[in-house]
C-alpha cells in the first residue's frame, strides 16, 4: 500500500483527538498520579542526597531523613500502581466507546457494507484493540514527558543552574531523536494492520468454505497461500519492532551523554572543593528520574504510530454521517399497496443492470412470487424494499406515496424478513423469537411460536421455549430454525412480508410444514417471495418471472 493520503491522516488524527476529548476525565487521572509520583521522587532524591553527603562527611543527616525517604518511596510506589490502573481504565473506556460506535455503524450499514466478514471482524476487533496503547500509554506518557522533566529540571536548576540547562537541553533533544528514528513508522504500522486484516479475512473465508476446499483437493494450495500471508504479516511486524528499538536506542544515548556531562562537572567540583556536595549529589540522582517519563514516552511512541495506522482505516467507518434524509412514519399502516414503476438498479456498470424497467403491483392479502434463475434480480428487489439500496430509475410506491421519500430505517419498520438460512443466536428459543420485538410480552412471543408451529417441537423439550440453542442455531434442525425465523416475522406483525428462498435446503416433508406456516404468515399482508422452489410457486397464485433484471409476462401458477 502506498503512503496514506493527507486526508486519511487528517481523518485519523481527528478521530483520535475526538476520542481523547470524550475521555479527558479518565485520561487526567493517570497524569495527576504521574505528577504526584514525580513530586515524591524529587523530595526522595533530596533526602537521599543529604544522607549520602553525610556518609561522605559533608553535613549531617540522621534516621529521620532515612524514614522520610522510605515513606516517600512507598508513597511513590502507590502512586505508580494507581497510575497503571488509571491508564488501563482509560484505555478500556476508549476501546469500549469506539467498539460501540463501530458496531452500531456496521449494523446501520447492514448488507450495504460489502466488505468480507473477516475484514469487518478485524476492523472492529484488531484495529480498535490497536488503539488501546494510544489512550492507555501514549497520551499520558506524552503529557508527563513534557511536565515531569520540566519540573525536575527546574528543581535541579535551583541547586545548579548549569545542570538544569543541561537537562532541559537533553529534554528538547529527545523528541528530535524520536522523530528522526520514527520516520515511516506510521506507514509500516498501517501496512502491518492491512496485512493482518487481509490474513483474518482470508482465514475466515477459507474456514467457511473448508468442505469445498477439501472436496476439490485445494487444501495444500490454500495452506501455502495462508502461510505466505502469515509470512508477510511477520515481515511487516518486524519492521514495526525495528522502529521501536531504534527510538529506544536514541534515548539511551542521550541519557548516557547527560549523565556523563553532569558526572564530569560535579566530579571536578568535588575534587576542587564543591561548595554544596548535597546539591551535586541531588543533580546526579535526578538524572534517572528526569529520563524515566521520557523512557515511558519512547516506549509508547510506537503505540502512537500503530494507532495512526489503525485509525486511518477506522475513521471512514466512524466518520460523522449526515442524518438519513427522508420522512419518518407517525405510525405503521395496517396494510400497504406496493407498486414498482419501471424501476432500474445498477451495481456495476461493467456488469449491466441488476433491474431494468421492472413494474408490478401487489395488493394487501396478496403474495407475489418472484421466480427466475440466480442473478435475475430477485434479491435486488428485496434489497430495495429493505432500504439498503435506492433505485437508479423509476419509482417505488407504498400506498401511492414515493417509498424513497422515507428514511431507509422506516422502510425496514414496515417489513418482516425471512431469509434462506435463519441465523439463531446463542440464547433461548424464546429469546431468539423476541429479537424481532424485544418489548413484546411473553404471551405475544408464545402466540407467535404457535402460529409458526415452533411449539410442535418445543413442547417435547424439557424446558420448552426456554431451551437454549447454540450459536448459529446449533441443536436445531434446519426446518426448526426456519420456523423460529417465521415466528419472528409473526411477532413483528409488519404489513409487508419479504421472503428470500425461505424453503431452500429443506427436505420435501419439512418444506410442506414450513409452507403452511408461510401461508398463514402472508394471509392479510402484502408479500414478496423470491424462490426457486416449485412447491412454493405452486402454493401462491401470482408468479412473476424475472430474467436479466427484466420481467417476463406474468402468469398464473400452474400455467
């Protein structure tokens, strides 16, 4: 991948800055604890300098100074532990907020987001996880690296101005060294995350298609391809680590030079009779304390680079979206008349139109079966009715009103959808049905279950509707899972029913049972059914044949 565009980098910075502003209260706590720890360190160094000077025969210091230094050491340790906890809490809060926003945005996009599932998972999990170090370590370290060394340099300058100037100059050199060694770090980090996202997406897609890979004896080729992708990720990760090691090396060189300068200066003064040996020892003792926050800054520097790479990919998803245009329904109408008037839709001009001049009309208590080969446009009709796409040409009307004048979310309020494979979540059967309308009462959920004939098999289970099912419907057959999906549609009680191959992958006996439930579901409602099933086409009277996105002459079932 080429270097990120300035617009992408600016979007990443805006995302990080906005998230930091939202969490400023949590981020201020580790900074305050860090400053308190620095203050304890300065006082402790002064007491230790007095004790060492007394041991060398300069001045007097006793057990009181030793006890105070020990108390300050314990207090400093306590502040350090509190700072670590506060940093972890700040990072966790930032990640949780970003993950909520990202997941809500993905849910809002729905099928309109054409990225593979593996890439979406990597975006929400890995990219956001990579931002933890930015908020938990980098931001507190960056602020403490500016405030704590300045406080220490000022304290040293009160005892020896030249030593304070040396420390101050060294502090200015650290960001320069970090910048020089960090050139290209953001690009390397972003390339690493791109490689990780590609590997995650490829792995998930291949796992889903594992039976087909084995069937066509492509397992060795796919294993080699995954291995090459993993090697690419390893190489990119090592490049990021090299940047981190180089930035740490530059800091250690500066720290060694400063310590040498101060040791030479105060050592010569001690040989010639230093006017204040305690001050000389204090200046030397403060060198580790001066560079401690700068070391934390250096260690967290690559976190900033990694965060910029991750945020560049995350920012487009989380960018502020204009409010969805369109009208909001005051209430759901009890019935709808659906009209398509010369509707056209094109996904990719190179592939031709998905729909072209499609017209039909469906009344309440009527079901229209859309038939035709795969790619004929059946699913495109359903996608338009669910608001995931807008027609390029023509008009879609509901009760004579332009459907595109409504917000896409309002279109989804009008409909209930049953797809090819019912996705059941890890919950009880009752909970999976209630997903369609969480505010529904238990009596309403049970009525929907009876209407969809879910109770035919749950009555034989020890826990009935409260029987837990595994992720993806593990524990139920395909027909049973489809009945649960139909029960959701009953519970939703929408005037428009959208069915997409609802009996696919079912055996004839199970299909007949599901068809009876579908017939009751469509009664009194406006229904659009996309199917290849001859049994389903025979059950409903109106069939519209589609081919190449165009409607053939409608005919009655059985003709």
